[in-house]
C-alpha cells in the first residue's frame, strides 16, 4: 500500500493545503487497473485532493 495524507503544494512561496481547485485528479480519480497491468490495483481518495491511497 502507498498512502499520502495532508498534501500541501508550494504556491507563490507559501505551503498551501491541496484542494480540488489547485490539485485536480488527472487523468482520472478512478484509474483502470489494466492500464497499469495490475488487476489488483485499488485507488482510493479518502479525503478529496489531500489524501490518497493505492493498494496493489
């Protein structure tokens, strides 16, 4: 499992919490496991834009 929480971005010299407007999920919030040749891939966003979890 890979997880990151309380993400912040450095914008204009200041650390700023990640939000929907400054860190959109791209290309998608729901990746297709076959795109990564990993059928067991699970991608979760417990807290939009500031917390994500990938389980293989």
